[in-house]
């Protein structure tokens, strides 16, 4: 195993979620064909209609700081990853988070590469620590909240979107949950699939799935090729991260993917040769897709359940708008 260029570990993790809702009982409120959504395999999702993304991020951040016994004055960098429609135009959510926490004069970083930022941020923080000796402790928060004015959480794609945030206190030299490597692949040919722009209301209601259908001229062979490409590139970026860390895919103890539908987990498990029970498939059914927070939420859950042993290698991976394929390796 290669020694990472920066010794960085997770000192604490915390989660803030919207209220849980039953999928079978509420799907008819969102779509005319609820059985389609129910077949995805989710049991519950989380909705926070009365709070902002900043509220969710602040709650998770405060909890993570408390768990690490870290005063906000001792944080050298505040990083926020946000993957949905921002609260305002020309809006820096990282500055708003710092203000809410009382982190006056602390540098902040705002990441907006969709769900990818919830995982690639580990590389960004490692880079900041590598070039700035003054950065010893970073507070990283990733938040997703569906603005239902613009998007239907059950018609965006084949994931059921939830509202929530996850936070982590990252420390230089921390010897547990150590960062090993981060890798990313990007294909801009598909950058329009998830856009929210100036389309008509009817056009917006079609969502990502319709855009994908149109892009591939509704050709089943092209659509299947696209799905195969998603899984193949996921395997590729995981292998790149493993190579960067000097390990092999076979050394992974667990894969934590985005909280996708159950068929997607079955397909990915087959391609990667990683059994479903060594993924977060069951947790995905409980939480829904909390945008870029999925991987931290599930990592925290696996740790708290005692399902990871010292030395285990965990891949945090996924695919996001852009489109991006990404992976960060963590050693317990």
C-alpha cells in the first residue's frame, strides 16, 4: 500500500435528515404510476419542506464538531458541497454556513459538482492541507435538499431523492478512517441531462429520464450501451483509486455507492464482482438518495453498527451530473 501524500483522517461524522416518509404510502402524491417508484426498492425517504439546505448543513456540522470535541474556532477550513438548486442566485452557501457556525474569518470552499462533491471533497481537503501547513482541521459538510418548486423528487431519474446533510471533521495526522486516494472521470457529452434552466414547466416535468431518452433517440441498443458504460466507468474509476493507493479491487472490504435503486446495485455488484451484502444496498432502501451525502451517511452507519474492522478498505464511489464518475478510498 502506498503512503498518501497527506495524512488525513475522519475524526467524527454526523447526519441531519428531514422527516421520514413511507414510499408506498406517498408515491401517488408525486407520480401517476406509483408502482414504478415502488419497484425501485426504497422503503422510506426523507423530506424537509420547512427548513433550508443551510439549516440542514448547520445542524450536521454542529453535531460533528461536538462529537470531535472541536470548537469552531479551531477549524482552519470550512468546505460545503451542495448538489441541488441553491437558496439564492449569486449565493455562496459555504459562507452562509460559516456565518451560522460563527466561524468568522475562516476560509471556506464551495463545491457544486453535484453528488460527486460529497466524495471528491476528500481530495480537495487533502490538497489544501498539502499546500497550506496552517490547515490542520477541516469541517466538511455535504447537503442535498430538493426544491420542489423546480423538481419532482420521484421524477428526476431512477433514484428517490431525500433531503439531508452529512458532516465530517477531517484532521491532519488522524490515524483512523484515513484518506488514501481520490480519483474522478468526467464525460461532458452528457452534461445537459440534469440541468434546471429556462425550459417550460412541461419540459422541466419531463425530467432527466426523458432527456436521456431523447439524447439516444429512444434506441434500446444505445440506451443499454449507456447503462453498461455507467457501470464500466464506475469500475474504471474504482480501479484507478485502488492503483493510486497501491491496492487492488479485490482488497476492498466494502463498497459504498450512491443510494441507488436495488436493480442498479444488483447490476453494479455483478460488474464489480463485489457481493451485494458488502455494499450499502440495504441502507439505500432506508435513506433514499441524499445527493452527495449518501456515502458519508452510510459510512457513519456502517461504523456505528460495528460492520467495519480496523484496517478494512472502503471505496466511496458513484456517478453524478456532469457526468462524473468518482471514488475515494478510506482505510478504517
